[in-house]
C-alpha cells in the first residue's frame, strides 16, 4: 500500500514486487557495503598473517641425527652444492676409500670451478696413499688447499662416531662458530700437501735419532753442531734433513724449521 496523493489519508494497493523493492533495497545496499568492508578487512589481515608467519616460521632443528649412508650422502650433496663461499672438511684416519673419492670428485671440482674455496685437513698417513693422493692432485689443480696433521683434532678429541653410517648435522650458530675456530686452529698448524712432490712414504718421525735431529733444527743448531752432539757425520745429518724437507715441501732450512715446529711431527 502507498499513500494516495490526490486523496490525503487514503492508501492505494500496489503490486507486491514494487513493495518488496522499496522495502528490501536499503537492506541489500547495506549488505553490499558490509561485504566490501569484510573483503577489505580480510585483505588487511592476510597481509599481517603473512608477516607474522615469516617472523615466526618454525625454525629448523639445531642438531639432526642422520642415519644411513644414502641419507648422509644426500645431505652432504645438498650442503656442498648450496655452499656460497667455502667448504672446510677434516678427515680422520688414513686414505679414503676409492668409491667415496669417486663420488666426491665431480662435486668438489664443480664447486671449485664456480669459485668456492675448499680447505681440507687429513692426517699425515694419506701422503702414502696413492688413491687419496690422486684425488688431491686433481682438486689442488683447480685451487683446493690440502694440509695434513699427525692427528685430526688439536685437542685429541674423538673424530669418528662410534656408530657406523651415522652423522650429526649442526645448524646452531654458536656451535658452528666453535667448529670453524677449531678447524682454523688445526689448519694453522698443518703442513701443505704438494702432490707433485708428495712422497710415497708416510712423513712421520721414524726414530729417536730423527726426532733429535729435527728438534735440533727447530732450535736453530747447525749441521756441524748436530753431528758433533749426536756423534754422526754431517753428511748423515744432511741426508735426514733432506728427506724430511722433501716430505714437507720445504725449500730452505728456515722453512724446514718452521714446518717441523708447526706441523706436529715432534708431538708425542
């Protein structure tokens, strides 16, 4: 019903659709406006949700135990392939198995060729392992740096897991920094490997006599003084020094004294 303009106080019936439009139009407009407000609020909240998720995303575990040769190999491949600056590795024991070196070589060469620095520590015993020396020769030709020590860790701590095919992935920043400092300390005391002159014998002190000669070299004694004190010819003293110089890649007596003093060859 609507008011009759010609007759005040009277009502005129109208079609139901006309009445419903007049009654419902304001409600529909209000609903449309509420929907606009809802969409705007959702968009704003979505932006904050993304920001919150970025700040509070679940952190990766600081320590992860890896079991199985295949799992460890994949983790190593992922870590080395994702390296952006430098790879540092330390290997206890003697020469590495041929199949391990065959797997490592393409990955290491690829990293070196894309500008990644590689520093590797071995024990002195690898200098008599032909397979490992062949690997060292190939990676050093591409810029890798290889050094050896009498033992893998300067503090003598265990370097191998008691469980075979088990590894620990470390992501904790403080622990990673400690391991880096630990490696750098060992590196500074290690002896460079020069494959083109690498001997087939293990560069270790082979007798008390050789130990006495090398200690005298470190102390700055001359060949004549060493020969008189030990009771042997200068020629024999010089021959002992020549062999060790070849093993360590020394080009002078001063360098030999430094390398012997810092290499750990005289360690107990």
